[in-house]
C-alpha cells in the first residue's frame, strides 16, 4: 500500500510541474507578443491566492512535501507570469510621453475589482 502511495505522490508532483508549465508558456507568449491584452489578470491573481492557501494547508495541516514542492514550483511560475503581465499590460497612456506604470499595489487592487467598478489604468 505504501508503494502505491509513493507512486501517486510522484504522479501528483509530475502533474503539478506540467500544470505549472502552462504559466511558463503564457509568460513566453506575452514576452514574444509584447502585450498581455488577452490575459486575465484576475485569473492569475486568483491562481496565486489558491496556491498560497494550498501551500499553507499542505505545510501546516497535512505535512506532505510533494504538495508543498508542487505549490512552490507553481508559485514561482505564477510570479513570473504576473510580473510579465504587469510589464506588458496595455495601459491607457502607454505610448504617451512621460508614461509611468502605476504602483504595483494599485495595479493589484485594480485587477481584483469587478469591471464595472474599476477604472482603466
């Protein structure tokens, strides 16, 4: 029974790395196109929140190192994707002289708000 559990743990780790690869793929796509117009910022933010909660749960409650490592790998690729989206977000005044990106906390808060409330950056 323990062998089956170990095999299942390794399968979960491999599947999680494969799942994390989609964020790396997204990062490469945005970097190539130099635009994150078609990427949902809310999706990336919620994915980060989910992985942080799963990491805390796996670290403190179930103490499973496979899930912990899979969350760390996913958080690394998510952080990279988040940063590239922040850099290539289609800001309203991007091509104008004197353009400055909004502070990171304003960008994050704006991306979490519903579309009918938030203002365009």
